[in-house]
């Protein structure tokens, strides 16, 4: 679990039921104000017309989109007809289509290809959108109609998906405060707007701190250990900032930076580590004031809505359901992981000592900035391979076609054809049309795989168009990675981790593309965080499945297959270091729960934010000085503006389901259409038309088991878990 790719910040996830609409019932914008979002896109699959969209279009489109939806909602709420499923729920589901169009493009571009203008609009719009959302959720006439339909649900003979839609709307309105009295609603609106402002500020600070925090190196010798290509990229990055003749090591999202694994200079490793953990903690991008206020306001809001704390509120709508269940799982895993990490630390210290003896240099105590470097050396000695030996076998385009797409063909009968004729927002974006086994056009897939400065870090999937029979729409989805762009003429070679990430994001994409539902708000990946990472983590299994590997892992120059013995060592090495990887992840998950399981009076003031963090890790007995949390609070984007607040544990919860499913496939004959079609029918096509727990059990035949996950991570001996 080296990567925990974030599904993109779904600012609007909660609002998804409300952002999809019928243009026929819309008042529309005047014809003299042409805006690319005014009408549905005429491109295939309603792909956004990227070639005509300008930054200046967003603000007016947001305004017009909100106005359109306000008018639609108003006419639903004031309808003289008695409330019915059709004239209330289906009408809501159809409302706000223009807002949906502009929001999806805007938030995708803000993540993948942002600029100062877009960020300015984001700052301006985040509180406005929160207010707009509240206006709908807190509309008493509207809620009265939903409540009336809900109370009669037993007599309506609704099909199961429609019954689920009614249930979801009702619960969403109640959770959003629809039952509060008017003064409390006013307070709630203020809280939501302030929270949206703070979350935006947090994100912008964190992003700027990462960009500004890059480490400038004056002496090329200090870069010993990096490849010529990486050194070239660092030189270019420096020169792009006017630092000719120097090198710039850019920072990625996580605490531990990937280059720490390679750099021989201990002093430079320490500098990079310290730059990483210092991000947004003090200085001009200080995020501690935003955190202090954000966690207090979230706690205030939870109390106002009748919950003990924000986590209790957030978890009510998840598969895991309670803070107790989450704490219990985190504690159970922490015990196994911390023990394993201590053992790994001792092994790395032994490597350091042995090296010192061999060279006659003084030994030293392992520090956090040393871990990745000595883990790499130890791994290499134990498993006898180097990342550089393996990368030539993972050429990105071949991984994509002969690995990712191949597995989808074998499992689900899909074929993908590249389309060069459609507009894109950046020349590096590739577009594929996806066809079902019988040739039926199914979806569009955008793949934006290279890193650039205008893109946020990490990897994620998002949606431009939701699948829906109600709207007769087919899905348009995107996967984003941050693979360093190779120099002109050279192929992009992936690490095995990046290869796995590509399979992961494509797993999300399948969840979106194979969706087969009526209502857009229940489509595809519109599922709770602790379920949404399940199909993606499951799809990772094909990256290491021998039959798939043999198909895509070929040397980019010689065409020779990856030698079996080398691959076996790569796979065995995957279990090495799981103590560290699990501990750094759990530490972050513990921080998330700690920030969100407090009452309003327990929120610390800004200067005490880091002390709060330290105390939380100590309490959970996961405060290993050598194993810092995967994210420290000031740059922990997932939980302060990423939709994973009180939900970061979700990756592990989902992974339990994923590894159970992997075991199921192995028990049923692995990669074939029968298994794939069964999984597609039971899980991938279903979106949230049923709640996660029953959905999973209908596929798996029993409740989830933690054993396969522990075994996969090498945290217990096979056969010892239940
Ligand atoms: Zn994911």
C-alpha cells in the first residue's frame, strides 16, 4: 500500500443528487450570452467542449447554473399538485443540469490543469456553492414534499432503485438539517459557508507550500543516486524558476518523498525531509489556524445536527457505520503493523551498521529520512533486484494496452479505441472510446497520465458525465496519474508501483463506465468512501496476476518478457516493508479520527495543533519516531479538503473487501468472462442502487473477512487468521 490515491475532491459528492437536470424545464440563459455550459455538449458522449471553454466562462456559468436550479427547485417546492415520487424526487434528480456541467469541468480542471484565475474563482465560488446547496436542503416546503412521499413509501410500489433513491434523498435532507428550526438553520448555513471557505484556504495553502517548498541544490554531486533523467528534470525545474545552473527537487504530497529512496547524500535527504514536514506549518502558508477553526466548526455543526462529533455524523452515511467499529479496526491493525515496523527498523539498523563496518565510517542511528534509502538497499540485497532492472519492462503505453485494457477485455469483453479527433484540455490528455463485448458504444475514457506543475499530486479518477438511463447519458470518466514526463523521443517507463496505480485508477474508471442505473446520483462511483476504493483496489490484483503480467511486461527495447525469477522477486519484495507502509497509513488514519472525534470545546488553538497531533499518535500507540504519518495535518488534504474527513480509514476498509474478492477470483478460476460478468452484474454495474453491505454480501456470499488482507500484507502467517 505505497500509494493511497485520492479519489478527487468531490466537493459536490453530497450534493450530487441535486446537480443533474433536464434542460427542457430550464429557464436557460439569454441567447446573447453564449456560454459553453449553457446547452448540453453536442460532442460524442456529451464530452465537454474543451476547445471553446475559457476561464472567463466559469463564473457566469456558475451564476446561471445556480439560478436555473433555484428556479427549478422553487417550482418543485411550490407545485400545486400533491407530492409524488415523479414530481418531487425525479424532478429533483433532473434539476440543475447546467450547474452539474460547469461544476464537473471546473473541479476537474482545478485538479488537473489549474491556473491563478481558476483558483480565484474557486475561492469565490466555494462558499456560494455551499450556500446554494443549503438553500435546497433547508427549504421547508421542499422537505415537506419529500417527507410526504417518504411517509407513503410503503404504498407506492416503487421499484428497488427508486425506493433507494427516495431513501437516499430523505436521509440526505435530514442529515443536512432539514428538520432543524429556523434559527438553527441560519446558524448551519453560516457554519457551512465558513467551513467551505476554510477548506479552500487549506487546499490553496497546502498546494502553495508544496510548490514553494521544493529543495534547491547547488552542487550536482549531492544528487548522486538519481538517474540522469531525474537530474535533467531537476535542472529544468530549477531553470523554469530562473535558477540557472541549479537543481530543484520538487515536493510530492506525502511526508516521505520518493527521492529519499535513491539519494546517497544523508545531508540532502535530511534537508528534503525537513522541507517536507515543515510544509504549511507556520510561515506565509500556515495551515494551523485553518485546521483549528475547521475542526471546531465541524464539531459545532455535528452537535447542531444532533451528533456526538463530526466523525459520528460522517460515519453514519458510510459502510462502517460507527466510530467504535472504525477505532476497533484501526487498533487491531496498528498492533500488528507497529510490531512489524519495529522489526523492520532493527533490520535497517543492521544494514547501516554493516555498511559502516565495511567502509570504516562511523555508524549512526536510523532516522526517518534514512528509512526509504536503507529499505531499498536491504530489499535489493534480500531480493536481488533494483527498480532500474524492472522499469524497462513496464513501458507505460504497453502497460496500458496489453495490461490494463487486456485484463478488462478478458474479464468484461471491453475494447478501447483511441480517438484523436476529440478536443482535450491539454495536449497530454488521451481519449479512448470504450465498446462492450457486442460492439455497443459504452463510454469515453480520458487518460491524463503525466505530471505537470498545474496538476495536483497523486493519482485519482473523476467523472465528467454520469451514466444515467433517466438522462440517457453515457459515462465520460478520467484517470489522472503523475508520471514524470520523459524527454522527447523516450518512452515513459513505470515502476511496478506506478503500474499498480494505473490498474487502480482504471478500476475506478470501470466502476464509472460499467454503471447501469437509472438515476445519475446513484451511478458508478457515487458510493461512500469506504466502498468507492473497493473496485479500484480489487483491480490492482491484475497487475501482478501471472497471465496478465506475461502479456504486458516486456522489455521496451528487446521485446523480451520479464524473466519469471525477477518477477517472483519483485512480488516477494512487495511484502517487504509492509510494517512501515501500514503504520504510516494508520498513523494518518488515527490523526483523521482524532481531529473528528472531538467536541467543539476540545479543539486546540492554532499554536497547539501540532501538539494535539503528537498526543493523538501517542494515545493510539502509533508514535514511532522513525515512521511519521503519511501526511502531517498541515498538508493532509484528504481530510481538510478532500471529502475524506473522518473517512481516511476507508482505504483499509475497502481493501478488506478487495482482498476478499481477489481470493474469490482465485478460487473461481481467475481471469475469465464468467467471473468478470458476475462481478460486473453484482458490483460494477450497481453504483449505489443498494447499500454497500448487502451489495457486497450478494457478491461474496458472506460478510467481509479480514484474513486475506493481513495475509496479503504479510502481517500474519498464512492460515492464522479468520
Ligand atoms: Zn482510489
